[in-house]
């Protein structure tokens, strides 16, 4: 990527160059252990998630795969909203939708995205939720181990989802069509209290 002297950081991140910079960073071996996303025009790098976070992701993966779905951890997603390229904790889709191995995966190939809240609550509760809704992803499952709370967002409409169904850890979370199962949350664990 060649930068012109008059390019500002905001110009770079808001346009296609933000995606080019993301591709560049993904090729640096020293950054392999980081999750690198483009969120609201900013490159966000996060270290590996904690075990309870990863455990929830693993439990969800096993359930969805057992029901015949394709489940992609940290899959880059793309839409015509150029200042974003998130990597949801889980993306649920069909075998047909990934047959040609597209990367980043276009959002019209996605049935459900899952985010497990870790350190940046604003990203999962506000920025990603808005982008998922604007990009017309049918279902967004938000899991917050800080609060032992789950929200199933459905019916995307402009900047948000029209419907939000709240649940607690331990509750079954029924997924609407095209899914035919309820997520079992009985083995989800809350994050331990943070040490002072």
C-alpha cells in the first residue's frame, strides 16, 4: 500500500485502504496471536481471549455443528459499509455459502453471528451490533459473562435490531428459523471477579 503525503489516518481507515492495511497486518508473523479487526474505521488488536470466553465459544460451536451448521471462529466479515471488517467470535452459515471459500465472507452468506463480551464492551454492545444490523445479518447472539446475560437480536432494521430477547445463563435460547434448536447455556460460566 502506497500512502500519499496528504492521506490522513482517518482517510486511510474509512476507505478501502483500511482493508488494505488490515490485510498487511494479517501477514505479519509476529501478530499471528492477535485478533485484528477494522471497527468503525479503527484497527483493533486483541490478545487471545480468556479460557471462560473460549469455553463458551467451544460449547456453542459443538452445538451448532451437531445441528448441521458450518461454524467459523473469528471469520472476517465484509459488507458495503467500508469502515468495518469485524471478526465475530463465531459466524454460523451453511456449507453452500462457503463453497467458494470467500474471505472475507460477505454478510449475505451469514445466518448468525455470536460475540462473547470480553474487554471492549462498547464494541460488542454498540459498534458491532450496529454494523451487523446495518449489514442485515439476521441474528446476533450477544453473550456477556460479566453479567451472566444473553441477548438474541433479530429483525435487523437500519442501525439496530427491532427485537431483542433477553436470557440468563442457564436458560435455553431458542433460535428462530432457519434454525431448529435452542442453545443450551447451562455450562456457561461467569467471569471470575477481577482482582484489585
